[in-house]
C-alpha cells in the first residue's frame, strides 16, 4: 500500500516546501536574523527557565525555534527528517553565531543517530499528525529524556482537523487509525498561489496522545487548552492582541493544547 511509504512521501513534501517557507512572511527569517525570537508566550511559559539546560527539539524544521532556544542560554539539538530543512537550519545557526546542533533523521530512527539524554524534550505545532503510532513516538521521547527530565509540547487541538477550512461543516473523524492522503497548499500561503504538496497524515485524539506518553512511563503534570493561536493559519481568523480566533466562532472551538510530562 502507498501509505507504507509515508516517511518518504512526507519527507519529499517537506523538502519541496522548505524553500517556500524560508522565504515567506510567515516565518520572517529576516526579522529572526535581526534578533527576533520565533517562540510564543505559550511555549515559553511551558518551558520555564532553560538557561544551561540540555534541550532536544524534535521536528525542528529549519531551526528558528531551535536557535531561539539556544539564544535563551540552552544547549540545544534540533532533529528533522528533511535534509533541505536541516541544511538551512545549520546555515541559520552559523549566521546567528550559536552552537545549535542539528541531526537529520526520521524521528523513529533517532536512537541510531543520537546517543544522549536531555533535561527537556520539546516539540510544537503540527507534529503528531505525521505519525501512525504514538506509542512509538512516546518511547523515543522517553528514551531521550534524563530520569528527571521534562517533555513539553504545544500542538493544534485535534478537534480542528474535523472541520473544513472555513469551519462550516465536519469532514473528518476526530481520531482514526486510517491515514489521510491529500494534496494541498502549505500553511504559509493563504493566497492560494503557492505550490501543492502530497502528504500522508493521521488524526489522533487526545486519548492517543496521553496513552502514547503514559505507555512509556511518563507522567502528565500539566495540560491546558486554548481558544486562540499565535498564527493566522486559515485566513479567516480574527486577531486580538496577537491572539487569533476563528471569526464568528470565537471561544467556541479549542485551537491549541499544551502538555508537560515528566520522566
């Protein structure tokens, strides 16, 4: 079945879209190189003081958040399976004059590439939908954490993916085992003029997220839900003091969740 090649298909998609992302206003690489942090208040609050900590950033794309963590005084390693993204991440780390390290590999192969443990493992925004099995995901996280380490994630709420892009009707299951195969534009281009990319993704309900971590022996110590996002991803969101909510449905649909777990 074609879905057996999901890693290769998705890697190809991310390799293709990396250039579009890098040059987009959404990521604002120019502002980042001038000193702007890419981290938002939600993840900063979850992370707390990271100065002097060893941090592993999973699915780091081309490294803006990773390098932002380095600028906060952490010793950071970023991981992503896109070689195009990692190449640009290393270039940005050099331009930013940080010692941020980057590893290019599929997350499930990470133990073969990185024999180390970390105070904090961090991941955020559009990360779990690329994996068919969150128990394997949780096992990799647990293996990379020190015994008293902390896992931090900020992610889009799974309820979001049930709706069409205008939030007018339910199109997809809240959680299901079968993957979705789609060809769509990237989130950095809401004008409809960018490229189209073939991808294979999964919808995971919150129960699967919790079980993926609990099954690996992690303890969930904090969980929050938010009715806003720091990003205007859908083109029909209302902004209020840097917080974007779905226009006409403000406060009705959870958009993000955050989770902190400990070993």
